[in-house]
C-alpha cells in the first residue's frame, strides 16, 4: 500500500505540470545526493580494506554465483538504475535549448552518478563483509555495523524513500510523453495524445501510466520488477544502437544537431555490452520478455501498423521499410 500511495502522489504531481514536477524533483535529488555524499565521506573513514579481499570472490560453480558471471548477472539486474538518463530525451519539448542542453545533461549526469555509484558500493563493501549486505536495507546494515555511523542510518532510510520517489517521478513523465509521441505517430489511439487544456500535460497518458505503475508496484515482487525493467531497457538500448547506425547510412539527409562520435565503435560496443548483460539475466526473465514483447507485437500489427503516419509518409515519399529508398 505505501508503494501504491507514493505512485499515486507522484502521478498527481506529474499530472499538474512539468514545472512543478521539476521543482519537487530537484529538491528531492539535492537531498538524496547530499545523503549519498555524507555516507561516502563519513563511511570512508571506517573502511576495512581486508573486506575487499578477494576483490572478486571465486565462482561457486553456478552461473551468476560470484566470479565474473556473478558480475555479469548483477550488472544486468541493476541496470534499471540507469534508465532515467534516456528518459530525459523524451522531455525535449519542455527544454529551452534541447539540441545543446540534452546531450550535456544526459552525459554529465551519467558520469556523475556512475562515480557516486562506484564510491558508494566501495564504501559499503569496505564497512562490512559483502555477504552481510544481502539484506533489504544494505546501506543501513553497513552503517549500523559501526557505532560511530549509527546517526546516519535514519537519514539513509529517508534518502532511500526520497530517491525512489524521484525515480518514480522521472519515469512517469517520460513514459507519458512516449505514449503521447506514439499517439501522434498513429501507433496508439488518439486519446493517448490528449493534452490538458489548463496544465498542458498529456493527462490521460499520465493517468494510465500511474495506474499501471501502481498496480505493478502493489502486486509484483520488487525483484521481478527490477529484472523486467532491466532486460526491457537493455533490449531497447540494443535497438537504439542498431537504429542509430542504420539511419546514419540509410537516411544521411536527416538533420543531426548532435552527431554520435565514432558511430561504428559506439554502436557496436553498445550492442555487445548490452547483449552480454541481457544474456546474464535469469532465464525466467527472458520468458517474461518474450511474453511482454508478444503483447506489444500483437498491438502493433492489429492497430499500429495500419495507423502509422511514418509508414504512410515513407510510402508517399518513395521510401520502403526502414526508410530505405524504394527501387
């Protein structure tokens, strides 16, 4: 019920407007980043280097049970921590200078958060042996192992709640705008593209997103949700990497204010690394992906294909599938 209540509150905020959502999210992010930096700074003083030995525990003979296969599987499972960065691109309409601001914001925040993630993980595994961190509140366990850090534990709990809330906000906003864009492209019914006359937000898409998110949060275990989000994001990134490379050669005429550097290396390495991480996820996650994708494919062929404005425009301009000029 708390999860449902938080999602409902976040949905109401996103329904109200992008400025209100951005203001609240900025405050929340400032609080949680301050707490993270505090944990890193104070916790580093009590790190025991012996807890890092061996730095990569040997594999037990089971795939994903420590060792390099464990790193691969863990990387795939926690990949959902990075989904907010690509979500920024869906808010280009609200940005003053998206051609310049979007790449800087995405790459800059990605670099900062990655450094904080690594430092936070290093401090936690240095405070206590890593096996003790197999808990629903690992940061609290690490801090409470040292009396000098007990005072930080309660702040971490609030930081976790703030952190999850900010993630919910930053996920509802882009998902609603993705559906808005898909509706404008004809891939979804028109009501997904409705914009509130007063708040100027895609209110119907926002409400549908909130209802679905609250339902999943209330009914499904967080482990399954994390794996589903991670594998969906990894597959989406693979498709984007391939799509950027293909479009560079099939549609060289498209305007590109920001061009990906080293397209062959960047796209190919993106596919390889995302593919490896997806491969390392549990087999049950792949079964869920196939079922979820099948639902999407059915929706596309029964509705999206026939209503696609892009397909009609390409046919009118003499382009075939994938934007390739027809013979």
